[in-house]
C-alpha cells in the first residue's frame, strides 16, 4: 500500500572523514558574515577556470547556503590566494585518463595563538615537466579542487582513494570529482562550531 | 503550473453574462509559512521563511448574489533562513509567486468563504550553494479562506481575510541529494483586499 508522508525524509549520509586541524584539534570554517569567500587565482594557464570549477563543486555540496565562494580579479580584497609556481602550465581539455603525479599543491593557513587566522589563505600549486599537457591539466584541475577543500576548512586528508580529499600519508589525490563522503564531511564541518576565526 | 489562458477560459466559462460583474481588487497582507525542509546534520535543521509581506491583485466575477469566481495573483518577499539550535542564518532572499483560481460564497451576513487552487513558484535571489541549485520549483497549491467584507459607496468593497493554503515542497537538488518525499508546507495569510467594479 502506498503512503504519502507529510514530511520530507532526509538521506542517509555517509560518515565522512575527520576535518579538525592536527595536532591542535581545531575546527575552521568560514562564517556567514564572510560569504562569499573571495578567491583570487593567478592568471596562468587555465588556473582561473580550475578555481571556478573548484568553488562550484564545493558550493554544490551544500543545501543551506553554508558556503559560497567567488573568484575575484582584484587581488586587494582576496581572502584566498591561489598561485602556480614557475611558468604557465600547458593547457589541454580535461579527460578521463588515469591520474598521473604531474603536479602537487599546498595550502598554508597561518593561525595565531589566539586562534585568529591571518588572511589570505595561500594555495601554491606546482606542475612538473615530463608529463603530457593532458596529464598536467587533469592533475591541476583535481589538485585545485582538493586544495580548495582545505581552504573551506577540511584540514585533514581522507584515507579513501575515491574522495577528492584523499592525500598524504595515504597517497595523492586520484578522484576527478567530489564523493558523497566529501560532501557529507563538508556539511558536518559547517554545522560544527568553528574554533578559528579569520 | 496552470497556464493563465486556461484560467481565463475557466473564468469565462463559469460566468453568466446576464449577472456578470467584474471587479478588480488589490490585496496586501502578511504570510507566515511552516518549514520548507527539516534535516539533521550534527543537529536538527529547519529551513523556513519569516512572516513576509505580500501584494496581489484579483479579478473577481459575481456569478450570482452568493457565488463568485476570482483569478488572483500575489507575490511575497522573504528571506529563507536555516535554523539550528538557537542560531539562524539567511540562506537566500526569496520571492514567492502565487497564481490562484478561487470560488467563494457569501455566507451569513458579511462572511465570505473561499476555496482556491493554483500554483506556488519559488524564485530565489541566487541558487549557488543552496537547495535551489538544481532549479526552483513550481508546485500545485490548494487553500481556503474566511473573510469579512464591507461595501462602501462607488462600488468599493473591502475584505479582510484569513487564508490557509497547502503545498508539498521539494526541489531537484533535494531529490538529487537523496531526500525522499516532500514536505507539507502550511501557509497562513492575513490580508486586506480593496476591490471596485471594473465592468458592470
């Protein structure tokens, strides 16, 4: 017999992974007064497009406006700076080719003793010679989304290769898009009180 | 959503030309709504709008001395907010459009009862990072109201009405994220309508 409920039924969300900073065990996320978070991307290669896609991917994990980001072209008001060291990377259409270790990235958050974070958060990407343009482009697109995950407050790595936040010491990011665990982790983060204020 | 042309045809079909009296009215009021979504992430969450002002107009036709049919269109502006624990944050400014077709009857003395069907369309200010990111819904709606009316000179009529309507809310994004079913949303509107004869 079919029944019609009066209330919407929420999904069973996966458990997700840890997001607190280590070893101090602090939580960071942007608060509503800081939205949309302003990202500035160095205009090298296709980096601005990767950043746009990264912001959109993370925004899409939320239902209640918890996180919104925007890419700005005026760096004077940036809250997050994303740059690529060295020369402009080769560009190529993104593909489903197997991942190659053609790049890496690092996100630096500077937090004082009062748990106040200095802005901007800095994301530094590197690409390596010896790989095809397609491999470099695929790698930079993935790693950019991964590093933007850190900038929203996911301060640990997942131990599952299918998550975009998979990383050291388990391995290097392999996934091309966010998993349900990535989304569930981000949602839980934004409904946990933040210890760090930007 | 019912096409406006269909509503107009229905309005004309219900009208008896010999007794037709077309009135045009302006409506202003305030609408309160129950939660659009309830959820639980770390703690219980609900997404709902605060009581919101609304404005609208009506085209009403007297079928006889007791029965009337009306086409209405109203809009309200609110902020959709998420509430969890004792905190709340705005999700997105929201405009709500509500076209309706109503049948009303004059009851005892100046009491008027009304039943309506129609649609409700949610129009968010933006869709990034919220439950409207897969598109804003247009949903069927039913309602009824009870009001009291006063007639003044020059064919002017004033109605104060308390109306209730119901629709079932969901969005593409909610379904894509694994939500099932739909949330019954109850709305109450207190309004003042001033109408005058447009065509006698």
